[in-house]
């Protein structure tokens, strides 16, 4: 299939998506052939090699239909490696441009097996929620839903549930959680679900249950750090509801110290003096 490894000649009005920033990518075809290169172009449902492995420009050709591709083999985008640590430090806003650039590159391969496009899309949506841009995150959820892929549909519903819970829409959050179902294996979806559940339990004043839900994030999903700020504030509020003022205040202080750029900081800072006064009052009342 000589034509399959050549670059397609199409009118310039067609959409051209250059897979930049990815090195030594390969397309594995159903016939067993592997096409390798440093750059690919996508025109509709055709993917064409644009840059050969040695860096030379590939010859023009009709391209390979996506239906003939079994999987894509490409490097893990660096932003997926650094995301957990940066998000844990509340640095989500500094990552968005890198995520968007990686998305543009991965978009060439779309939902082909081995592509990182869907992972990057979910990461982008979680960063938006983590930075308080819920409306923008919902736009990403809509894009996920349009793919009609089961995993992305669950990701979208989990995201919508979390946004609803943050807005105080208990019915909307519970309805969306119910639609997600129990068959959720993806850590990203699980993180949104457990934080949503914690927020709902907190609203119902089920403080012990809420605390358990929030603590699932660092204990069972340590690499899912996008919602750490939400979970940490929720944990502090749960401790306060349980009248464990020392832990409540300590958790708020840690939040303020470790995640200064997250939206939860302003509320945490406003609650600290109020909670400290409450602790002092309770301690004084206990003194003989």
C-alpha cells in the first residue's frame, strides 16, 4: 500500500491538522503494515504522513482511511506526566495552554485506539472545574457527549454532576450521578463522582459520610489531584460539622498554604477567623 504512506493532495479549503510536538508516531494498519513518521495530517477521515521519520517531507498521496487503522502508537504528552503534581499544588491555570497545545496535536488521531485525545480532553475539563471555570467545563462535557463513546459519556456525566453539586443543585447532581451508574473504572470519573457524593452528603449534614467520601481522593485516587482543593475544603467543613475544630482549622490552614491559586482559598480565608473564634469559645466554656 504505497499510497497509504504518502501525503494527500486536497484543496486548501479542507481542514488540515498537523500533529506537532509528537515524535516517532506510528499508525498500525489492519493489514499489519506500520506507518511511522514525525508528523501526520488529517483531512476528514483520511490521515496522511507529512514528515518522514528522518525529518524529510513525505511525498503526496491519497492518505489512509481511519477505518483501516487499528491503533496509534505515540509518545505520552508531557503535560499528562506533570499534571498530578501541578494540580496538587493548585497550578491548574498555568497548565491550560500546554493542555490545549497537546489537544491540538492529538486531535489528528481523534478517538483512534492509542490516541491521548480523550485523556487530554478530560484533563482540560477537570482543570477548568479546578480553576472555577464551570461553564467552560460544561462546554467540554458537551464535546465529550457528542463522541457517543461510553467512557467519555460517563466522564461528561460525572463532570456535570460535580458542577451541579458545586452550584447547590442537589437534584441535578443526584440525577446525573444515578445516570452514570456503578460501572465506572476510570480514575478520572471516580474522582469527580466521589467529590460530588461528598458535597451532597455535606449539604445533608451527613458529616462523617462526607468526610469519608472526600478522603477517598488522596487515599484511593492519589494521582487524581484536580479536585483536591474542593475535597480539602469539604473535609474541613465536615470536620467543623463534627465539632472537631482543631482538624477543621488545620485543614483550612493547609489549604491556604498549599493551594493559594485555587478558587476555594477565598472561602477558606473568610472561614478561618470565624472558626478560630468558635474554637476559642468552646474551649473557654469547658474551663472550670
